[in-house]
C-alpha cells in the first residue's frame, strides 16, 4: 500500500498542519510504503519572494523530520525535484472540466480574500492530483480542507481511466481523522495561515504562550460554571492533554471555581510540553544541514524513479511516445 501526502512551504507550520497531516503521516509510515513531499510549486501561488520560498522549504524539511518522519522508511522529497509532475499535470488538465475547478472552495476563498485569480491558483488542484497520481498513491492523509481536492483527484483519475484504459491510474482514498479533521484556531475558526489565528508548531516560548493567554473568553466570574460548547480553550487542550487532565478541566468548567486565566495557563503548558521532544530533535537537525541535503537528494532520486514508471505508462496509454 502506498501512502502519500504533501505540505506547502508557505510560512511557519502550525498545530493544525501537525494534527491534520503530519502526525497521521508519521504513524502511517509504519503501515506502508510512504511518500511525503514539500509542495514548493504549490507554495508559489502565494509566496512571491524567492528567499522566503527557499527558507520555508528548508524549515519544512527540518520540521517534518523533527516530528518523526523517518527517511529510512519513507521517501521524503521536494516536489520540484521531480519535474515529471508538471507533465502529468498537463495530461490531467486535458480531461479536466473548467467547471470542476470553478467549484473548488480554496480557489473561491483565496480570490475572495483578494489574491489575484491567476492560472496557478485556478489549476492548483490539477497539480495536486498529479502529485498523488504520479506515485500510484492509495491513501492520502490530509485535513478536511483538502477533501474536495481529493475528490477532484479521484475524478480526474477516473476520467483518464475511462478514456485510456482502467489500469492507467490508481484511484486514491483520502484519510481524514474525524477528531482532528479541522483543528480550530485561536479565534475558533479553522486554524489557518491565511486567518492569522495559528498556534505555531515550533515558535518561541514566550510569544507562543502569549498567544494562548490572549484567547478571547467571556466575562463569567471565576466562581461560576463556564460554557463548554463555545470554549476556545477546551478543544485545543484536548489535543495536548492526557484524558485525566482533560476530564478535570471539563468538570471544572461545569462546577465553576476556576478562572479562564488558569485554564489558559494549563493549555499553554500542555502545548509547550507536548512538542518538547520534537523541539529537541529539531535543534539537533538544525545543527546538521548536510544531513537534510542528503535526505532530500536521496528522496528525490527514489521519487523520480517511481514517477518515471507511472509517467511512461501514462504516456503510452495516451499516445505520447
Ligand atoms: P497545506 O500546506 O495548506 O496544509 C498541509 C496539511 O495540513 C492540513 N491542515 C489542517 N488539518 C486540520 N486542521 C487544520 N486547521 C488544518 N490546516 C491545515 C491540510 O489539510 C493539509 O493536509 N494542497 C495541500 C498541499 C498538497 C498536497 C498534495 C497534499 C499539495 N499536493 C498532494 C496531499 C497530497 C495544502 O495546501 O496543504
């Protein structure tokens, strides 16, 4: 079974990226043949500064390895090191109805936010489909916001198979864990770089904890019970705390007697402690840049050899020889 996922180097990674994609990806690498990559072509749709793009790409490599990606088990590479992906994207675009892309939420959201509706942004899901189909992936661990892109991928694979033969492309399945399908941000909306509501995965201690202490709460006095359903603290605490600590906070919401400041302090501590081992691993990796280069170049080589087999098969099927 082949497992694949990608993350964009479009800024600092956050807790939503971790629980939605990175943690399941790390777990799944024990169950199959994993391909994980840095989607730097995709990030070009929003990052315009080349130095930033290079720096984010590097940071993402260090972050993912620090979180447990094991290069002796998984193939880890930069999207741009396998230029074959662009050829497959072109082939897929020839069967992709414009109306399918017009329906995509991420395109509609980005243009509503003022991003120029350029072709890259529009065709983003076609390149993403190529990322997945090029490696014959069966399972794709992602957050819920990528579900529609996975549907486009399945649709395009189906169209190619219908036109050129059932065995041309493998139709993948999304893996979306319900409990962390949408990790909430510090304001209760989906945690997202573009909403400015993120909790960084590897931020500095004081500023990160300060972000938590600034979470908005209502004016319920300390002694009174607190609302559970609209709490912004509880769903985040649940991600980092053990069951007993979570149950304790929940019952203290119900009984009253504990203030929001106290809950937030506990959240800040739990968040900081949760990532402590990964932070330590990250510091080691940062001190060894040669290792990161070596991992990515070996990954690129393996990814390219897999990609070329799929692309040959597709080229033959469609009549490009
Ligand atoms: P990106 O870089 O925006 O996000 C990376 C992963 O993090 C997940 N995620 C979340 N999960 C739960 N709650 C949240 N608040 C949250 N925010 C982000 C995303 O769902 C994603 O899984 N298009 C992709 C990158 C990509 C890709 C691919 C993914 C390119 N090609 C092929 C899989 C397969 C993206 O923008 O992810």
